[in-house]
C-alpha cells in the first residue's frame, strides 16, 4: 500500500494506492495518528487507486471514523472501484460511510 496525504487546514486528503489488508493495518493506523497529531479534524479518503481491502482494512476504516467522531471530525470516502464498492455493499458498510464520486464533493460536504 502506498499512502500519501495533502492537508488543507484541518482537512486531510489521504490517498491510498494498492491494498489495505492486515499487512498494512499498522502503518495505516500510524499514518492516521500522525495526521491527528498535526491537528487534522476531517479526512477525505481517496480510494481511487485502491485495488483490494480485507476485513482488517475495513476495520481500520471503521476505527478511523470512530477516532474522528471523538474529536467531532468526519470521514468521507471517495471513488472506490467497483470491487471495493461491492465489498462495502455486501458488508452493508456503504450505509455507514459517506461515499462521494469526487474529492471536491467530499470536501464540500464537510462544510
């Protein structure tokens, strides 16, 4: 998994590429905690280049959403591919996450 971020005030756009699986869970969590330490309150998770997510990856996304809620922040998901969108639908997590087609629409929804 490749992980990059771009901060805009208290909003961080996190871009994930590759797989978010059990092998990457610890590094994902550490990266998110670094963003919290930098004062980030809201996260836009760009999933455009993600190819796979497993149960551990889904757990990390739920953890991120809960951590943000504790600081009155929000999580937005952007552009999951068809496979990941289907996984979110099957697990009914598409009902828990706020999913957008573009980074711009996700960012606007945070205002």
